[in-house]
C-alpha cells in the first residue's frame, strides 16, 4: 500500500529567464491546489541566463507563488538530492528534463525515479530534433555536438517526462490556450499604461547570433518606423532582455525591462510588431494583443526551418507574415484582436 507523502520536494532546473519562472509558477500553483502538504522548491543554477539576461534570487522569489506551505531555496545542499522517507521528489524542468539532475536523483534514490514535470521554454518547446539541432548551431555549437545534444534532449523528453505542463495544447487538431498557465501570465502583468499613439516592435538579438548583420537589422527597423509613421503612429522598440539596449541609439525605446508578455505597456499597445517569437505569440494568445508579423529576407530561412507544430501554432494566433514593404497596408487594413484565454 502506498504511503502518502508528508512533504513534496521540487527540484527546479533549467531556469534561464523570468518567463521560465512564470511557466514554473503556474505548475507550482497547480500543485499547491492539489495537495495539502508542505512544498519545498530547490532552484538550481540561479544566475544563469541568455546574453545579458540573468535570473537572480530576487526574481526567483518575486515570481514563484507566495503561499504559507511553499518554501524556496537557492542554496543547494547534499540533503536536497537524497531520498527521504515521506518526501515525494519531483524534477520540474524547463523545456526538457534536466538529465544531470535526473541522473543524480536516480542515484541518490537507489534507482527510484523522481516524477518529471516539463514546462515550456517558449516556442522551442514545440520543435523537434531538427529544429533543436539548428537552434544549437545558431547558438554557437560546432561539429557533431548540436546534433548529439538535440538527440539527447529529444530522447529525454520522450522517455523521462511524466507530465508536460504547457501553455498550448492541441485538441482535435486545433491549438488552444491552457487557462491555468495563461492565468499566471496575466497575474504577473505589470508596468505603465501603453502609449496610445505608438506601435511596439519586439526586437530579437539577430546580430548576436549571426542571423542579420547589425547595419542590416537597424535598416530593417528604420523601414518599420517609416511604415508606422506613414500609418500615423510612432514606433517604440522593446529590446529582447538579452540585448544591449545601446544598440538602438536613435530609436525610441519602450520603458521597462521585464519580458514583453509581462509588460502592460506592450500588451495593451495599439499594435505589437515582430518576427516569429514566443513573446509575440503569447501577447496575442494570452492578452489578446493586436499583433503583426513582419519578415525580412534574412529571416526567411528561419521561417522555413520551423517544425510543423511550431508553424501551425504561430498561425493559429498570429496573422501571416508581411514584408516591410507591405507593413503599412497591413496596419491600414487592421485585423481583429484574437480572443484571449478565459481567465482561470
């Protein structure tokens, strides 16, 4: 007869951004609603991130749920890995199971596997082995290692995951927003009121990963600004959290540094413009933002490399991409805002 646990210990791995904390928080809130015992969260690798974006301890505590039964620690000790009688162990991973953490939990548990819950990392969670390999190459991987890493991650996801807790799920061939996860994004919306006279463009670190040269990207943004002016609105850039904001000297920038899908000044803007990205998708699907996808010749290979799941998910909530030359017409034409997920 199984013995009910007296405590749940959650090892949280793979956090590289504030948005990852929001995904994780939505599952932790679900867990607290499903159990009556204390929950201990042990966060691995605080301080990791992409580019200039780093997740610090303050952000961990700010974005994970506040509950009298929930404790959070970022100081990882040996006893956190050990199998303790009465303690249920859960590996909560971003994007794919953390194989190192999983292996250590299995060893210390004398072969007993932890429960594995995987939450989204973003649009990459809906890719496949090929798209993961290509992404690792863009991030600087060389030789066979991107393919090897993609294979390991894909296999781990298939073999080790017990629960995939996602913002989007496919039901009868249609993509739907999962209300419990969407509610966490709306709960964390903050910032100032949107500028009613300006569109917001979500930049990407394309020059940093070799997709576009910096001069070409700045010229692309200037053309977007001209199209917005012809439509009768200004343009504010919202830099990606990993970017050096000084790159955009000469452009007006949106205030605030939280991820775009957590920023009121972006979510409630008259229109949000960008290329294929997790943030643009989430803004449209979760907050009902009016979104416009704009492309460039340098971005077309990335669009062609999307997996079927990624492509259909983006198309479910975003309009078709237009070149900069067609942007003014798209803005003049307008389109209805998507219906956001029902509040939980």
